[in-house]
C-alpha cells in the first residue's frame, strides 16, 4: 500500500523542571557506599530522581513507565529502593545500576505506603483500594492479601522480632495482624477521625499515632505471651463495644480496644497519654529516625516539629530532679505551715519520656519529611515542600538548645509555581519558561538552566529577534523586557489596565501586538534608546496604535503575510481585522465557550481555533467558512500551534494530552501522553523538530520528531488492541474452589502480563501435542513401510530455541514467566491443559530439571484443581508417581544443600584457624580506611572552595 502522505512520529525525550513531585515521599538513600545523608530520592512524575544535596545535581534517574510514583522506601541494606505507582504496581530498583528486576502487581489503585521488614526479605504495601499485601522479595511473589480496612491505608509497619503487622487507615482504625495465621486479632478504636500517621518507639513497645487534631496519641504495647512466660498474671480482657456503658462518649481515654477474634489475644494495647502539637490542623506525616529516638511531625503549614524520645537512664535522671524539686517545695511548705506533710510522690508521665526538641521553619508548606541520625549525635532532616523545592537541615541533638542549620536548598532546576508560558529561540537551542515569580531560560540539549530572573506573574512571552532579549506579558498588565546576557530587567512598561493574555511578534519582526483583558489590542514597535547614565543603547517598545473592542481579548495572532490580525474575544467569537487600516474583515462564530487559543497556517489559508467547549474548528481565511469542527479533548483546549511550514498542528488540553492533527484531512495523527495534570501551554521549535510542554504537575517535557513514519490505520489498530488488553485485565479473577472470602486472600492480581503468560503456556502445550502427534505418525509410517524413514522436520520455533525437545521448550516457557505472576498465570490456565502439564512435571522431576519451580507449580495446580484431579481415575497413577518422585527428589536436593552448607562452614573455620583472623574482617577494615581517606579529601576540597 502506497503512502499518500507521510507523518513522522514525535516521542518523549526528557522530563525536566520538576525537583520533587508532591504525591510521593522523600527518602534518604546511600549510593555505592557514599556518605550517609548526602543523597535524597524523590519522585518526579513517573520517574525517581536521586539528588546529591551537596552539589545540587541529579546523580541517578530511575525510569518509570507511564504511571505516577506515589511512594518510595529504601531497603534496610541500602542497595535497593521499592517504588509504588498510581496503578498499584510496585517495582524494586537497584541503586547500583538503576535497573528494575522485580515487580509486583496486586493493588487495584495507587500504593499509599511501603515498608520493609528488619531483614529486608519481606515487603508490606498498603493502597487506596483498602487492601494490605505482604510480598516475599527473595522468592519474588506475593504471600497474602489482608482485607479489613474500609478506607485508604495510611501506614503499615512490621514489629521487630515478631511476626506481627500493624496498619492504620482513614477509617479511623488501627489493626493488628498475626502473620502466622493471616488474620486481624485486634482493632484499636481510640480515634474519632482518620489516622494519618503512625510510628513505633521503644523497640516496638510503644505506638504513636497522629490523627485529624493537634494530639499525638501514645499507646503502650505489652505482649501477653511474654508476660505468661515470665509468670505474670493475665491482663484483664478489654471491654467490647457492644457492652452497655454509661460513661461520657466524648471521653476518648475511656475507649477500649475491640477484639475481633474469640481466641486468646497476643498483645494488649493501653493508652499512655498524648503529646500536644503546636499546629491545630491534621497531621500530614509522622516519621522517626532509624533508631526511633527522634520523632518528626508536621501539618499543612511550614513548621516541622521535632520531639526526642529519652532513654530509660535519661528518664530516671529527669524523675530524680523532679522528685528533688517536689521535696524542696514540700519542705518549704512544711516550714511555713509548721505541720508535717506526707512524702511527695512524682508520677511518671508521657511528657517526661517524649520532650520537644526544636521547631524548624521551612520556606514554604511542608509535604513530606525524612530524618536520619548520623555519627556524633547529628540529625539530618530532608523536607519536600509543596512548591517544588527540597530543603535539608542539620542539628545536634546532644546540644542543650539545638538549632537547625539549613545545609542545602534545591530550587534551581524548577519553578515554584506552574509554568504558564513557553517560547523557543530562533536557533532552536534555547527554551524560555515563565511562571508566577520567575522566568528561566534552558539549554534544550543539556536541559540545564542558563538564566533565572525574577518577574511578575507571566502569562505570555517571546524572544525578541536576535535572541538577546525576551518580553513577558504579565497578569498586572505590564510588559517586562529582560536582557539575557546580564540576566537583568531592562524595563517594565505599563501596557494595559488588565491582564496581558496574548503577545505576538509581527511578521516583519519590527514590533509586537498585545491583547489584554482591558478590551484593547495594542501595537508596539521596537526602538533602541540611550540608557540613562551610560552611552550604550538598550531595547524598548513604543506604543503606536490601539484597537478598542467590546469584549476582553484572549488571544491575538498576525497572519504570516502581515495582512490580517485575528483576535479571539470573551463573547466566543474570533474577529479578523486588516492590519494596516484595522478595518473589520471577518467574524468567526460557532464555539459555545470562549476561544482560548488560535493559530494561522504559514500560507495564510487556514485558521484553527481551540475553545473551552473542548472543540477545535478549522476555518478558511478567505471567506471565514468553517471547514470542520472536531471534538478534540475531554476538557478545555488550552493551546494550539501549527508546525512551521505545514498544515499539521498540535493542541494541548486540560485532559493531560497533547494531540497532533492534520488540517487538510481533518484527522487525528497521534496523541502524546505523559503529563499527569492539566497541560497549560506548549511551544514548537522553528524547525518543527522539538516540542516543549508545561503542565500543572510542575514538569516540563521535551518531545522530539523521529524519522519513524506513522501509518494511521496501524495507529488506530494499536489503540484498539491496547483498549482490549486493558478490558481483559479488568476481568474478574477465577474463583478457587474451597477458598473462603475472609480476611486473607491471594496477593497477586490478573493483569495483561499474566493473561499473556497463560496464553504462552497454552501455545507451548499445543506445540508439544502437535510434535508428539507428528512423532507417533512417523513411527506408524515406519512400521507400515517396514523400514526407517527420515525423521519429520522439527517445528521452526524449536529450531530457533536451539533444537530443544518439545518438553524442554514447555519448561523454558514456564521459566520465563515472572515469579510474581506465576500463580495467577496458572490460575487462568484452563483445566483441560492441566493433566498434560502434570504428566510433564513428573518427567521433569525424574530428570531433576528445575525441581523447585516444578514443585511450586505442581502444588499450586493441585490446590486449585483438587476436586477435578482427585475425581479423575486416569490421573491416579500420575499423582501416585508424582508423590513418590517428588518426595525422593526434594529430599535429595535438601541433603545436597545441607552437605554444601556444612562444607562451606568447615572451610570458613579452617581458613580462620590458619590465618588467625576472622573471615572477611581484613577486607572490611580496608574498606573503612578507604572511606576515611575519601572523606578527608572531600573535606579538604570543601575547605579550599
């Protein structure tokens, strides 16, 4: 099929301008054994940026797919980081090379919390879908899903040294889970509203929770099994919520825990008191340092409150001092009264154990906080602020009055507020972006900031011909002229009485035209005037003409031949005037809501308009006739621009999408998806090879034109396939016979990948059957002919895999299924394929091929198809053989592992006795020495700098 018109594909090139997304937390990480507290990990839309806070530069980017990052959690050993996404997926990245080898799919919506256990072998995740899932990282599979919460899960923590889990949620409950039996054995109901944060203190013996008020509630945890072992009396059972109670309902201290299990409880939880915060609003997040000695807490403001948890010795010293003071006071009172008084008693309270450390005032509202304890009693605090900024502080906790010192502030790589206007320089190399307080000029190839200049709230911008100056139109009605070489403001011109919504360069490049909310369009000419005090000339603009209109002006555009001027008004029309006489030429009406953007093609024949009514219209500029009206976006069309010297144009919408259209054929060519919030504006480079777009998610995205052609039929086919796959994955999971819908459920979920994996297994089994049938036919033909015939040609797929046998090919296909998706792939496998698979498993075990994997598949299939397999007489012999072979082979492998382990331990003891030194101790010492030398060098360099 011949291509009548060739379109070239635009692809995403880079994300920049975002320092840290608000949706996900901030976390300290360690890179390649580097200094602790130097690197922070933050989300940047679908990516994760690792920032070096000392040098204020990105050192590593963890590439995402298309969904936004919602949570980060580094592993206890610091080698990996777990990343949760908007679609419920969890991926584990290596911080050594930035690659992801493990991914888990279990949640239906955004991941809200992730935590590792102490060994880093298990991972717990909570989500907006109210489920909590525990994952096995070593085996790369889900262990179980815990159901019980009725709202978003806000925190989930493993208890150190015990197989218990505690979770909190916006449903106001804190639940305790026994992971041995996978059930909730206790629900704490001592909160009136959402539980937003939670932290474990004192080696898991105290729980601190933050809710929607100014209190931090503390709960003492006592483990009843330990008490019984020590011979202590059994703790009195808590009162049920169903019991009649005449106490005041508003007294939260009298609220008890609710037992969900009739069996004996594992622990008891008693309220120990409350800590009052200075802030009056809800807790946004609570976190502690690694040793749980410092608690950091903040609300929706810019103040971070730090509390310190005193050790037992420090508490005793404090209590002794209090007792001395009380005795002195009592003695003085006794002397005054002349009577003997009772010995004073000082009661130990929560405020004696947890005391206020210091408040840190950030430069803007705080969104997330992370604490890290370092050597010498130093505490490092990293704050992710709501205005796209990261700040780090340092303080000495051992000081009597600790003061927080700001150590770093990452601001250069992004704007504090949304970018509302973009422009390309004439040489395609520089990009201008302006927001509510700053204007930045970026190098397109390196994505580094060249200039940052303070400005008023900018709404429109352009490069002056020559690319040495820029002009901004502001919300206050001013025009600001900046010089790029010095980064200085040359002049501020009071241009309009209302916001300057649009600015356009004249085709002869001698002036500009501006449109404003004060219902005027003004024409300006460039002039060079002598600067006062210097002999040098500088650029200014001189007002020449004014066009008065009846409505607010939203957008203005010259035709490339300088003959016409198109003006969009608040009355939903577009008026076209002659440029020279300003006489009215055409009125383009038809939009139901105001036209927010428009552009004229290079040959002056077509004008395209985009409106808040979500439609775009293509008009002829000769007679003002509407060629076509098209539904463009699911929300307002915010920006529209033609690709230079073509009839192709791009639109940006509030529906987060950028679309390319053909104005001749009235067809959608391609959709660029990537932004996670409304797209405010875009700019196309003069050569048409690059596009830069700005969004409410604080990111700027660069798109570049490739040499790959787009065939529209194929694009539509791919879109339909993607929709079908999405609907396939949304189908219900098959029900497992005998599985009750209780608190625990399987962890994994049905996805496109699991369905495809099941299809690959079925195809492999079909291929195996076809090959077996072919071999049977060959044997029959040989017997019939009475001589040996040449063997049949093997399947091309088997040849491609290195002439493997059909049974080996099936095993290879099963091996390639991700460990985390294996169970769900087998679950969606139809039963008619299972008997054949069990027969093959028997042969694999006899040959000793992938025994662990085969056993895992075997046990799962037996579990889910037990009824059908046990009632099938044909399967009895196969199952009996499997029982014998599996037991003997697994025993054999276990013996081999035990022998190898004992041999390695023996060798270690031999080496240690010969060398008279502990194994690996020498290498560890050398590493420590290297680290010390490197730190000394870095300090010396900093001193010189």
